[in-house]
C-alpha cells in the first residue's frame, strides 16, 4: 500500500499516514486503501455513517460548527484523503473528458451518504470521498458513469451505451 511504504519523511507522507490512521481508528480495524472490493467499500461507508450517527446521538458531536480538539485533525485527514482520491480520479477523468470533447466539466470530492457520485444539471460532478477505499476499476467505472451524465442526464439506453463505449468493463463492475 502506497501510504505505508517507507519513503522520505516529508509533510505529504506524514499527512497520508495520519489520514490512514484516522480512517483505521474510525473503522476499528486497519484500512489499506485500494485493497477493498465493492462490498467491503459499501460496508466501510455503512459502518462509518453508523459510528458518526452514534456519536451524534451520544452528544459527542455537538454541531457542524463545533471545533473540538479532533476537528482540525479530521479536516486535515479528509483533505489528505481527498488529495489521494484526486490522484486516482484525474487520469480517468481527463481521458474520458477528452473522449467526450467536453472541456467545461469539472469535479469536486465531498462526503456523501448513499451515492458514489452525482452529476448536477450544470455538469458539475461530485465524487464520494469514500471512493478512496475502492479499487481502481470501481473508481474508473464511476468516473465513466458520471461523465456520461454530461451527455445524457438520465439512465436511458443511449446513456448506458455511452458508459460501455467509454469503459467496456463497466458491465462487469456494475453487474449489468
């Protein structure tokens, strides 16, 4: 796993190590990014959501504006995980954006509860930060899917044809 590999003791490696440690502590087990299958990714999302709701119910999370001692660490961990995911998304995003001849589309990464990605009416794409836990074939499939929504804002036959044209392995990944 790229995070645990020994390397220069620079700020970026330290931030990545801390992000993985934070994610592992939230999940209660050691997490190795990219080594999880789709079912395990969904389980990680489910467990992390449950833990967050449990903390909220128990009063450990007062509000979104509360800046407790861990808030800065959590924010830095999310930022680092977002950078890691961007490094994974960028090659696929740029490749498919070029194929679609669509230079005006962009993306952002954020926490989402129940979807891997979404495409707004203005073609702004959002990806779930939890994708950082998924293998690259899942990430590539989600990128192809969301970029296809920039041409077809529905799940019509034309949409699915475009998804499979961009990334033929999507049929294997999605099970369709």
